[in-house]
C-alpha cells in the first residue's frame, strides 16, 4: 500500500511537472508569436479563431488576442470582406488549394486599409486529416504605396499631374473598344500655337508655368465628361465618350474663350492661342486610326490659320497622303540631283532695258507628274525638315552661276527655318569664299516675318550676313507687319513691293497709295525698291513715274533656264 501510494505521488509530481513545463512552453509560445510583427493565427474547421497573435488582435480592434478565440471573420470584418475571407478559408480547409503570398487588404476600425501578403495552409493532425488552417500575413502597405506612386509616375505627367501619353494610349484603346460596341466616342487633340516663342523669349520656367495654368483651366472645363491628358510638350488630348462625344465642338469653343483670358507669367499678362483636331469614331476605326485622323484634322486647322478647330473628313487624309508622296519624291530628287533646276528671272533697272540682276527660282521636273510649281513642294520641304537641304542646293547652284557669269548680282530666297540655323550663315559665307565671289553679288530675300522673329538665332544670323557684306532684300513688303526699327537694325538694302499691290495698279486707288508710300519710305531710308509681278505697260509706266528703282515681271521677261537667260540678257559667261 505504501509502495502504491509512493508511485501515485511520483506520478502526480511528474504530471504536475509536465503541466508546469507545458504552461511554460505555452507562455514562451505566446510570448514568441506576440513578438512577431506579422499576422499569425490558427483557425478550426469552421474557420473560427483558435489562436491569434497580438498583431492580428491590434489591427482588428481587439487588445487581447484571447478575445478573438471562437470568433469568425463575420464577427470582426465588414460583411463584404468577411465573406471573401471565409470563402478563401473554406477553400483551404476543404483541401482545394493553399494560398501563398496572396495580396489582400483588411479594414481597421478607424477605416484605414492595411495591405497584406497572406499565406494560408491546411493544418493536419498526426493522422493527416485536415483540422483547420494556419495563416501568416505580412504588412505590405508601404510597398503597395510605393508601387502605386511608381505607377503614377509612369503614367502621369510630372509637370501637370495629368495622364501622360502612355496612359492616354491605354485610355484611347479602351475608348475605341467601347465605341465599337456602340458607345459614341470622340478624340480631340490640342496644340498650342507658337508655344516655342514663349520658351525662347521668357524662358522654360515661364513655359512650364503656362502649361500648368493651362492644364488647370482645361481640367476644369473638361470635368467628369471626358479624360484630359498631356501627350507632348505643348500638346494635350481629350477623350469624350457617350453624350459628351457629340459636344466636342462646343467644348473647343469654350476652351477658345478661356484662351481669351490672359495667363499670368512673372506677374505680367500673356496670351496664346491653340489649334484643335477633332476625330469622331467612325465604323471600322481603332485607336491608331482615331489618333491619325485627329492629327490630320489638327494639321488642317494649323494650315488654315491656327487658333481654330477642324473636324476630320476623309478628303483631309488624301491631302496628307499627297504631301507624304511629295516628301518622298523630293527626298529622292535631292539625293539624285537630276530633277531640280534653277531658272533666272531678270530684274531690270527703272528704264526697263538694263539688267540690274536676277532672281534664282527653283523648278522641279518630276519624272511622272511633270513640272511642279514651287508652291507645291516648298511648304512640304519646310514642314518635313527638307528646306535646309533644298536651300543648300539652290545656294550652291546660284553661286556657281555667279562665278561663271558677269551678272551684277543674284537673289536667292531664304526660308525662316534656314535663317535660324547657324550652319546656314557659315555655309553661305564659306560658299562665297570658296568660289571667290564678292558678297555684294549675293542678295538674300527674306520675308517680313523673319524680322519679327526676335530669337537669338535669327538676330545673330541677320547681323552676321550684313557684316559679311551680303545684301538683304525684304520680299513681299506690305503684306506683313514690319517695323521701321527692324529695317534700320538689320540695315536692309531693298524693299520688294508685293505683286498683289502691283497687280491692282490702275484698278485700285488704295493699291496706288500703298505702292507710292512704299517707294517714298524706301527713298527716305536710302533703300532701293523693286516692284515684282509687273504684267502690263500701265503698271510699268506708273512705277517708273513714281521713281521705283527696279522692275520684275512677265511683261519684261519670264524666268528662264540659265543658257536662255544669258542669251536673252546678253550677259557674258
């Protein structure tokens, strides 16, 4: 009996020791899991909490983890989220799938969201039967916030905060997709007119400020009816869907009214205009075709004078295709050099008999389309970046003619695009030097718009040309807005009266007054004056009587190939 009692006492002591050890282990286990910042918990087969650490309890509004025991997600989460969590839990418990690094969020009692990377695995007993699940979840809220910021930067413009071109292309594809299903859609492109002038004169800081102000105005006007994006340096796009798609022109009109209000740059008022291209979705259109059609309409708006909008029509595309063909053919002609020629129109002294000089005029003998007028290809050359190469060819040919003949001087037309290039001025001076030609024998004809261009490149180019002794003539005088200050500043040698005024002599008293005023102005500034487009004897006689220095026009001679020119004028080669 005593022995049995002793054995019982030893068993009780061992049991108490094991219970104490188990209690210590549980205490250590609780301490350990509560120190872990990640979520740790176990649920039974009914998806109720069996154990949870302090991180779970704290974020769910339970200070003591033990208060979660026996509760389900429906007891601690909003109903919609709780149902989703419960379905995930039961899928794991049924052995259908484990969740590994599944990203989801919980809503704290204060309403804030906490993003988690969650892993849930089946919990099995020694016999391998599923008796619940075990879960660990890590807070990835900061990572998600960083990723969202990176995504925002990737798809939004840093200057204006608007969607950028990448996001615009996504949105446009979605818009075209909805349009194919019957939802009306329209794309509007907006391009600022002469925005480069703001950057050149006031600096890029002012230009950026203007873009921010403009973006704010556009955002207020577009509102929730459409999506606004900045798709280029000074280009914006608006996507309109549903009923708003039919109001694109009204929106453009409202935007134009906004442009009538001054912007504030460095506390001074500044004004700018914009051109718009509108492309409604048409059957068969996709995102690329809508963008192309809006571009074509925008190009048409700029070609028709800027500060306006145009709605795409199929004939516009034919015009663009025609210019594309001209560009390709002109590139080939410039590379081969066999299709382009120069003709020379004599310019006579006031007596109408003595040749004072000549104007070099480029001609293009197209192998398939015959002779193309300069009006057909000069504009394309300027738009497509070919004008410098074309101008270089014309200059070289004209200089070779000067070197070969005894003509007093030859005039060459210069594009504003050429004059902005420092390389152009260097090329002119070097060409004259190589051929041993006096700079005074070359006359460069510029338009009034060039004088109004106050960019440093243009001013420097004009100054260097005059310093080199090259003559400057102001072409089409009277059709622009020249200032006497500009005429004096650049020491212009000659004014050329535009043919539109000469052609009305004898028919319009206004034209006679303008012509007389230009001649008097030139004389007062000690400049020569040339009348171009002289077509009748009456016009010639009026100009001679008024003291015009030089005459040019079909009455006296049409432009001639070089050999015919030399024969007609008697100038020695």
